[in-house]
């Protein structure tokens, strides 16, 4: 994580990618959700009546679901390409990232459909079989996360299609599964702990605002907490994409990329370049 921060500080403009991604996802979700919410169609998804209308509503949610996947992967692709460029000694710009993502637009769309379908399948298993389904979905979800971890770098940087990118990511898995597993668990724990100050600011603002009946204290505490969560979310996305790019370069070349120390990726001893 410290190595990822160093790379991010060298190119802090990379935070723009998750920021635009988040805003685009909110706008996209609002475009679909608000009209449905303020119409009678809101209850159709859970109703057995009006089958045709129900299909239309569920289809809209499915399109939204896949579109959200596409938006996230598009901006992650731009960020990963910039991170790889930086760790190879370059000085990337936002334009470089956007050009890389736009050049692979059809492949990113295909990957979003593939990943979205897997995610939807796991949710259906979880909902259909309750506790057993939740256990199975969690196991399958972990396996999918590991197998697809390097798919985006492969997709963007090696001009491979979605299926070939997944296959190549799985092949590279044998050299990097330890780094991926430890990295994913470690990032989750660290960012969970970093959420605590935001929660404290939020609770303190609400509690003190109510006690002193001051909306200013309430707004200051709540605003500080929300701002903390937003900034932390942007940083988490950026650092995790940088880590993903670093693991890809490490797996592909057997050389620890610039900005990272050998210990951060387990060292190069015994790693064969794929």
C-alpha cells in the first residue's frame, strides 16, 4: 500500500479517474432509478401482475447493471494504463489514459458484459439457495476475483479479447496468486481501519449537533465524515488499480516495477516471466 501511495503521489491526477467514474455511475443510476421510482413501475419488479411491464422494468435494471460495470471498467482501464506507464518510467497524462481506454472500447464493453453476467449469476445463486447459496457464491466470487484480477491490464495493454484476457489472467495466476490474495485481504483490512476516523467524525457531528441543537456542528461533523469517505474511496480505487498494474508487470516480466520494493511483491526469486 505504501508503494502504491508513492506511485499515486507521483501522478495525483489519476484520482480524477475514480472521481469521474463515481459521478458517472451516480448519474447513470439516477437516470434509470428516478423515473421508475416516481412512477407506478417501481412495484412491478416484485409483482406477479402485468408480466410484460414487469419484464420491461427488470430489463431496465439489467441494462443499468451492465452499464455500471462498463463505466467502472472503462475508467479502471484508463487508470491501469497510466499506472503501468508511470512504473515503466514514463510520465502519463489523463489524455494518455483516456486514449488507451477508448482504443479498447469494444473489448472493455465485452469484458463488462462477461464480468457483469458472472456477478449476476452469483447474486442469483445467493438469492435462490439462501445460506447455502451465499456460501457457494462467496467461494465462487473469491475464485473469480483471483482468476480475473489481471484481466483488465491484459485486456488494455495486450489487445486481447475478453475471453482471451480471462484465460491469460488465469495463466498468470500461478505466479501471482499469493500477492493477489494477500494484497486483496490486506487492502480490505487497511481501508476498513482507515474508515474509522470518518465514522468518528460523523458520529461526533451528529451527537454534538443534537446535544447542542446546532445545525452548524451537525453539518460540520457530517460533512467532514462524508468528505473523508469520498476521499478515502477515491484513494482506495486508485491505489488498488496501481497495485493491480504492479502485479501485472511483475507477473509478465519477473521484474519489480518502479516505485515498488521487492518485498512488496514477494521478491523476484523463483518467478519465471510468463
